[in-house]
């Protein structure tokens, strides 16, 4: 008879399993990873992961939600600790690059995986919405200060696309180390000039 698991036991195992899954999913692709392989990574029986997750899609959703939440928290902290819209925008961009390059497996799974039936995973949906909000928050700060004009959602997406592209190029080895940060520092003022209010 399986022993009764405490909440701490459950949380600890889920965290260990998600850490192993994040690495394997990113390295091999989710489709190439089996529940048996995930169990073997942790030295447990093939059926053990099913005590904590419904299936592999459930694990993938948990891994992605965790990554998106950590990402959002990093950007929110950057926004909260800077003063003035220009400084906030710069701090958020730096935090974005820092997170992506320090957590390449999580970053890849957050944005390179198209997970069907995402509506089945409310934590993932909420984490995705929170992460997207972090990419428009600093734009709203700049709009309030009169540094930009336009739709904050669209402007936020432009900044997001630019920084995401720079990060992906470095992660793919198409920019040298530090290239994403350097490119971001050039792109940010250029984009800001493009959306500033017309005289």
C-alpha cells in the first residue's frame, strides 16, 4: 500500500519532476520524452509520476506555468525597482534578457511549444496572461509620461517581438555571447523614437 504523502512530499516531488522534465523536454522535444524516461531520471518506478500528474501534457503545462510565473516575477521586480518610464523600460528589458539566457530550457518551453487544449490548464493560462501583462506594463508607464503614443498592447508586442528575436538569435548561436543584450540596447531607443508622440 502506498504511503500517505504530505503536502510537502507532493510539492517536493512535483518540483523535482518538473525540473527533470524541463531539461528533457527542451533538449529532446516533448513528443520524444516518455513518462517512463521521466521516472527513470528520478530513480522511481514508471507509475510514480502518475501519483502526481495526470499525464505528460499535465507535466508540460506545469513546467510551462512555472517558467512563465518566474519570468513574470523577474520582470515585475525590475519594473518595481526602477524609477521613471525610461529607466523602467530599460530595467524590464535587461531582466528579460537575463531570465532568458539564464533559463534557456524554461524559455524555450514557454514560447516555442504549442500546447493543445491549453484551456484545460488554468494555472498555465493565468501564468501566460501575467507574463504578457509584464510586457505592456512598462509601455503604460511610458504612455502616462508622454514618452509614447498608441495602443499599449500593440506597442508591447512590438517590443516583445524585438527582444524575443534577439534572445532567440543568441540562444541559437547566431549572435555572440552578449549579442542579445547589445542588440536590445540598440533596439529599445529606436522603437521608442518610432512610437513617441508626434509634434
